[in-house]
C-alpha cells in the first residue's frame, strides 16, 4: 500500500520525519561522539506523533518543505540538521482557513506508551567470561547486521569510571529490547552474572512479552528461569543460526 495514502487514512498517529520512526537522531556531526544524545529531539524517542487536528486537513510545512528538518546553521557547511522550528519536526501543519484569523496550528503530543525505539540497545547479552569466545562471535554477527548490541567489550570506554552495579542494573532492566542469557555452569557461579540476571528478571516481570531469551551451553539450572521456558541449545545450533534467529526475533518484537 502507498505509504502516503496510508498516512492520510490513519487516524492521527504519524511517523516522526526527523528520525524516520527509529527514535534515534544522527543529524548532528557530534552524535557519534555523544551517543547518549542520539534520542530524537523531536519525538523524544517515541518514533511517532499524535496530531490534534484531522489528518485530512494536514499540508506539508513550507518552511522545511515537509522534510521535518532544516540545516542546523546555513552559515557553516557540515553543521548537520535540526528539527524544523515551524512544524516541530513533524513535516505537516494544519491547513489554514483563508480569510479568518485562524492560521495553521500544530498541536501535537508524543504517545505516552513505551516505544521499542526508545531502547538504547536491541540486544543485551549476559554471559560468563569463560564463555567469551562464543559470545564474541555471536555479537560480531549481530553488529555486522546493524543491531545495537550491549556487549561489555564494546562498552569499555562508556563504562570507564561508572558505578557498574548501578549502570548494569539500568541496562539490563531498562535499556534493551531483549536480553540474551548464555546459561552455563560458569554463569551460575558468577556474582556479576547473577546481578545481571536479577535485573533482567525484574524487567521480565513488568513485560507482557518475551524479554529474557535463554541460550543453553549446558544443562545448568538457573534460579528464576523455568525449565519449561523455550530456549536455544547451542550444542545443537550454530552461532550463525542463533544470530539469524535473534535478528528475526528482534524484528518481530519491534513490530508488536
């Protein structure tokens, strides 16, 4: 179906033009240096807006030509882009009524329900250091396919100097779309992996969908993870297959 036509038929929810619905913003040339600032400044990471006027009365914003963004500074080449100040990054305004004092308005709100695009990571992996070789191959495949992965080896600079107890709790409880736990005898014996697991389980209790996705390296039992929960057995599945399954699962979760 034509996307433009579909938008006109939708009630009042429209995709944010600044971030393209991802909730992330890379218009600034400094965004790669400050990843924490990549949340879209227009929609606040929601990836969409709810407009307060009928969609059939919407017209493209003339200030940004409907793009939702304008140059950050026309005086400095390469300064990046910022949300259009006229339409607030929506790219649309309400058609003005000619001959009256009522001009086009742009009343919008950001949907309050949590959006998947607000997560900093698609996947957070929890594992024991003894299983690093397996996990590193797995994470490398996910990263090469464009997924945002929390793997501590990738985060050494960001974690440097932080209180790891609080930071890891925040990541496994709030910052990821899903958590992959690599279950092994080493995992069960580690203090830090148990901390990560408890944070992930606290998040899982609040979700009405799958959050913890277990991967078994052996038959070790882990507190709080029922033996009836469906898992992937890495003794019977290749790392490449596991990575592909993860990509498919992430895409499925994003669509729900």
